C-alpha cells in the first residue's frame, strides 16, 4: 500500500510551473538571506498541513479535497493565462481558487490552531479560579501549584489537533468566495518582460497607502486592491466595485511584486536568478502577512482577538519600523 504524501503544497506545483525558466527551475529568495534554485515540486509546502491524527492514525483525507479544488479550478486559470482574457464564466473558479489560496497557508494554520489553544487554556484558567477543580484535590504534578500556575509556567501544555484548522477552511471559504465573486471586478495586468514574481502567500490585498494598524485589515472596502500572480507574464488584479480593462504596465507589475515580497512569510520565487529579487525580499525581511490570536485576560473573563494582516515579525530585532503597506501606491489604470 502506497503511503500518502506527508508534505503538502500550499501553492500548487502546477501553478508554480508558470514561473519556471527554460530548465524548469525557479530561483527562490528568502527573507533570511538564503538564495537557491529548485523545482516546483520542492518548494512552498509544509509537512502535514492537510493532515491530523485520529486515534493514533494519520488522517490525510483533506488532501483529496484540496486536489479536487485544484483539478476543478486550475484548468480555468490556466486557460485565462493562455488566452490572456478573463470571462464572466471564469469568476466562480477564480473566487474559489483564490479563497482556498488565502486559507491554505501555514500562517493561517498557525493562527487558527493558536486561537483554539488559547481558548482551551483560558477556559481552564477561568474554571480554576472559580474553584471548579478543588473537589479533585491537589494536582498530581505539583501539589503546591494550581492548574493556572502550571499552564503559565509551561509545565502543563495544550496540544491542539490540526483538524480544527481544516474544519475552519470549510467555514471560512464561503464568505471569502462571496466577497471575491460579487464585490470585485477582475482584469489582467501584463508584463511583456516576464517580470511577475510569486511569493509563498501569493494572494495580496492592500488598501494602498494605509497602515492597517494593530488590528489587521479586511479583504474588501472601497479602495481595496487584490492581486494574484498567474504566470511570469500576468497578474490577476481585482479592484473593489470598479471595472477595469486589461492593460500592460511594468510599473504596475513592480508595485505588485513589492506587495508579494511584503506578504511573503519566508520566500519569493522568480524565473530569473538576479540580485534585484534578493534585494527586494531582504528589504521587507522584518514583515510578513500573518494570522495572530491574542487573549486579553481580565480576571473573571477574557476577550479573544483574531487578526490578519502584515505585521512585524515576532523575532525581528527592530521594533520601530513603519509598516511597509503605508508606502504602497494605488495601481494606476490606463
């Protein structure tokens, strides 16, 4: 019996093949300064992203769901690349694929799993403070400490099954799909020089010139611009409730490449091996698109907050950097 693969792409390999050079390779540039070449099969994937343990067995059934979405939608996006045209009957496939792309990403996985971990831990602390565990007597790990003490010092930890993330994808895809299919109008922006790059969080949405602040940003609103790299020559571009015709612009592509570098968690890829891409990624090494969970504890209760947006990396040494989204510019239409 063939074992199912444990490493799962969060950017489809067939999609990445639209960015390869004549040798079938991509040049990959890391925010940590790394720089290497690889095949599409080797990058933008994570172990067990689509799996979870059930009674000791690894359940990989969600990988089949991911494959079904790819098989249904990618041929339509590939046809858009080939004919360089977006038609009305393409929209449902665009909205489905981009919605899935937004959620099928390790940064979303980490945020959702962390939200559930904090929720479980906070509930246990509140019950402990209210005396609900007193009837069981002193805890067996350390009779001198409460359950809250053990959680806060890390002696007792909570492990959340990845199934909560996979369940959340199904719940969150529908509202995202409806927004992308109903509120955005889509066009193609072409680079005749093949300058389009792709990051490991390829769907970008920006309110140009606005710092989203501490609470993240929404993928919509009157000035919101959304972009998705389709190939080395084409960006799929959407603007909120604004009709746009296809156009050619290296300046627009440069602006959208900048957004790819800002949103990237770790890597940006391009068909070209050139130091300009290395410099672009390093310029935004301290920032990335992230999904964060925070709990505000106020004794008898707590608030839980989920935020998504471009934030300073938690391990960045510098803490007073301006958010690079504040220096983004609206895409100039022809």
